[in-house]
C-alpha cells in the first residue's frame, strides 16, 4: 500500500496562476461601456453613480451600464457574470462597507477578472483585512481592490460626490493596471 500526501493548496496555487495570467486591463476608459455593479448597501448606488459620472465627464467613458446585485453577501451567479461580460467593457463593483459584502465584492471582482473583464472593486478601509482574506481564499492574494474611508452608509448627499471624486482616479488606475 502506498501513501499519498494531498496538498490542499494545489488548486489555489493553480487558480492564482490562472488569475495572474488572465489579468484584464484596458489602456484607457475612453469610449468604454463601464458597468456599475452596486450591492444594495446604503449609499452604494449613489457612490457608484457619482464615480460613473466622473468617469464619463473626466475620463471620457462612453456609457454607464447599471446593474444591481440582489444579495450583497452572495457571489454573482454565472448568469450575472455572463450578463456583465456581454454588456460591459469594464466593471466597477461596490461598495463593500461591511465584512460579508466586502468579501463578496472581492470574490465578484476576481470572478469578473477571470472572465476577462477589467474590474475595480471598492471597499471601505475598515474591511481591508476581510477583503484580503477573500482574495487569498479565491487564489489571488494580490488582487488590487480599492479602499475608501469607512463608513459609506451614513454619508450625506454632499459628502457622496466628494468621496466619489477621490475614488474615480483610483478606479481608472485599477482598470488600466496602473494600480497593480
């Protein structure tokens, strides 16, 4: 009888190699269809709309494709991924403003990236460790999610545009690979 040792990290390493080989970026957002995938957390749609407006007005994005994730803590379904791949040239995911939604946002970003879509994932800094842990679990420990000040949920309307303006340039860097 022979004894075999099973390496439980083998598939994670293979996934990481696949993810690294498939890093999706664009040279510019000019003219692109940019998806805004909001997770139903309070103020997420408003932050993403303001980021989207900044991408159009300040960076020449062609159009915005808005999608809403029905459950913030669950990963995207294959159908949702296929829809985003077909409808968008790049996707902004957000806003991770709690532990489960931050983890799910990172998992969604990695899934979209593996499907060939450039992605920028926005989480609040309070959940950076949760986001890193999910990236590691997904086999892409160096996945470059973006962070913004916590919390987002209680921002007033005037604060949302200011916060989004600071995020828009980071989103462009993430989509073009400059943040990696």
